[in-house]
């Protein structure tokens, strides 16, 4: 474990060094994240100008939900972005073979091989939204609340990563897994809003099948002191379950890895 | 104990079949059909510590697939592999510490990092002690002439520089076994020489076992005493380089210079015309069916020969013959000890294909 931590920091340092070499790319990436996030927020703002209450949720409460989701999402950008392109960039090009002949877990190597700085944009915006919304809503950040927030964001991030891991395994058969990952990942858009405004079917899907609800709606309920029962505590268990399923599938995919010609 | 053991190794790929056009794509989506393709078929061999083995065959013969099973990248469809006693797929990490792999033109170095940084990362990944790393770095920089390249990013290097850098990266953790998949492809002669010397030195001084796939017979001739030949997934030869010529080089070429233009003549038995110019005739004969003196005598009786010369077949031509399937027609699967001579002195070629 300490070995993996020190290897990760080594990879990260080199990644950052390369990023600094391509400053223009870095800048464009940062700006595009900002634009993307601002556009998303603008939609919420426009909607709330017309209807002050959405399904009983105020503007500030919506910002909290939105901010929590952005924080969780930032983790998958920062630490697991290669799950998106393992097929396109590694399996198709044959680069994946290299991971398999190094004395390091191939999944770890894949993840450590990329650090997407665009995640920083999501992290910062998520942080701003959660702190301003909670200030206006009068949420006090005592130790239990702070601890809850950290665990919730970590679980939310791992739920994103777990789902991407599960879908990326298809790359071992179909080479390019981006369309598959995209279909599942894009459902997180629903979780930008309170799940309670959807019908039962959608609620079920976002709670039990693609459980992005645990990355935004359920923790927001806890922080706001609303009651959704046991669900506000299930985030970590859901995240661990998804990761375990994902890793088993990954190992199964690895056995079926066919490499490329030559 | 052999360091590499391959027993009845097979690999079957399932290639998706698609009809042309959009309709075909849609059909393939709902009812995918797969065509099995046998890439490696029942291959067995062993390699002892410190051997340098050349593994040759045409493109698509199954060389890379075999290497990928030996390195643990692919799981065999049948048979088993043991590398230093381990299953390279199940015990991936332990196996990876003991092996080094060069994949032809694909680099393992980081495109944007300077060479020393890249090598430093590789050394960290393999837990090379810092003092040992510095020793090896100095040594490799010397032999591979990398001194001026240490602070240059990989992306700006030429092919030859990249390959030298790649070799340094592959051997920096002092692996016991090295797999080199076409290490000299596309390189100029000087660089080839350097690389061969480096491989030789590692083998001599460290006792490194080397498996080398190549299309360059120069690599084979300078480095390998033992050669494996794979064709259409089957191992058709496993033995010393020197015996390939003896066993498979059954054709000789004989060139005649004649006093007057050649018009008509009867071909000696067992011979065929390779080239005929006005005063020059090149014949090829099967030395298991005729001797040089028979062919020469027969022709000299018919034509006025000024001069003639006999050419030994060179390895390249023999290999070309093997690639073209000459052996498959003979049905010959050769092994080192399988060279029983038949009565007429002709090497026994009806060995155990598809036994």
C-alpha cells in the first residue's frame, strides 16, 4: 500500500510537469470547465426565477444538491478519467500490453497514468456552491456534519468511478467503450435535481440501478435535516458494492483481453 | 530447470464476422457471428537459463501471440506456460519483476518526459535501488551511447535513439528473461550493431535469457545459436542455426559460362533453370536427387563450358523457402534430435506434423 501511494505521487508529479509544458491546453481546459459549469447553473437559475419553489425545494437548496454532485464528479475526473478511454487510447493502440508486464496492478497503473486537471474546475465550483448554499441555509459545519460531508463526497465519487469501471470493462470486447460509459454516466444529469420531483420509476433507477442519488440528493437531505430514513446512510455501502462488482468484472475482462495484432 | 516451459500451447481468437454495409453492421449487432482463428497451435518448447533463442516466422505466423502468452498478456486457450516456475498470467506481478519486454515500435517511455526522468520512473516502478540504478544508468549510457540524450524528451528522438532508450528502460531492473519483439526493425546498420552488441553483453555478463523475434537474419546470425521457426501457428523447427542450412538447404545453384550462346539442351535430372542469358546459365538442383558432378557432367557433355561455379544456399533463401511453405509440402516438423538419415543419405523429412 505505501508503495502504491508513493508510486501514485510519482506519477502525479510527472503528469503535472507535463501539464505545465502544455500551458495553453491547461488554460483551455480550465476555461471550458468553467463555461460548462456556468451554463448548467444558469439553467437552474432561469428555472428558479420563474418558480421560486421546485417541488418544495428553494433555490439555495437546489444549489446544495448541484454542488454536492459537482464535488463527487470531480473525483472521477481527477483520479479515474482513464476509465473513459481505456479502449480508445490503450487497448486499441496496444499500449495496454505495457501495463500487463509491469510489476504493478494493471488497474492502478491505468488510473495513475492520467490526472485530468479539468476535475479541479468541478472541485472548485462544487466547493463554492456547497459553502455559499450552506451559509445561506444556515447549515453549521460542526464535526459530525463536516465528517458526513467528506464521507458523502468520497462515496459519491466512488459511485461515479464504480459505474465507469463497470461500463469500461466492455472495452475488452468492443474496443471502444465510450458510448456505453456515456449512456450510464449521462444519467447523473437527473441527480442535479432532487429525486423527489421524479416519478417512482426514475427514483428507483437513480437509487438502486445507477445510484447517482447517493452523490447528491440523499446527502443533501441529511445536511438539510430532511428525513429520507436509512437511505442517507447507505452511500458508502453502495459505493463499496459498485467497486467490488466493477473490480470482479474488470478481472473477468482481463482474462478475455485479446490484445491487438503484431 | 528450464526458465521457460511451454507445453502444448494454443491460442484461438474469435474474430467477429461482419457483412458489408449498414445492414451488415446492424445484423452483426443483433446476431454476432464469430469465426475461430487458431493463432498458435500446440506449441511446445523449453528454454534454459542463459540461452539466446531466435523466434522467427512470417507476419501472422503466431510469433507475437506466443510472446504475449509467455509474458502473461494473453491467457492461453490450451496448454500451459511456466516462466521460472510461475504462471505468468495468474502471478502477473511476480513474473513482471523478472522479465523485460520490448514491443517493436511501441515505446514504454513517456513521450513528453526527458529520458532520465522516464528511466527514473521505470526504475521506481521496478523498485530498483537508487545506487544500483545510477550504476546501471552510467553503464547503459556508455554502451548504448545515450549520454547526449539523457535530457532530451522521447518525442524528439529518432527511431534509432528511441530504440536504444527503450532497451535501457527494459533492462534497467536487470530482468532474468528478456523478450525482444523486433528490436532492430527499421534501424540503420550502425544502430543494429550497437543493439546486438548490447544484447550480447547482457547475455554474457548477466546470464540474461533472451527470446528474440525478428525478420532480420543478421540478428539471428549474430545472436542466436538456437532458432524456433513457427509457421501457421505450428512450430516447424526447433534446433541450432547451423542445422537449418544442412537440413533445409537441399537446393544448390550452379552457374555455367558458355563459349557460345545456349540454344537447346536437355535438363539434367533433378535440376531446373533459374536464369538463362546469352552465355550464362543458372541451374538449381535438389542435392538429394542429384550431385553437383552429375549436373555439371551432363551439361558439359552438351555445351562448351568456359567456367562454372557452385553456390551454397544462403540462410535468407532457405528461410524464404520455409516461409513459402516448402516445408509444409514436405510435411516436415523438425526437432533437434529428429534428424534421422534415410538410406540414401537424404534427411528424413516425413516427421510428425500434426501428430
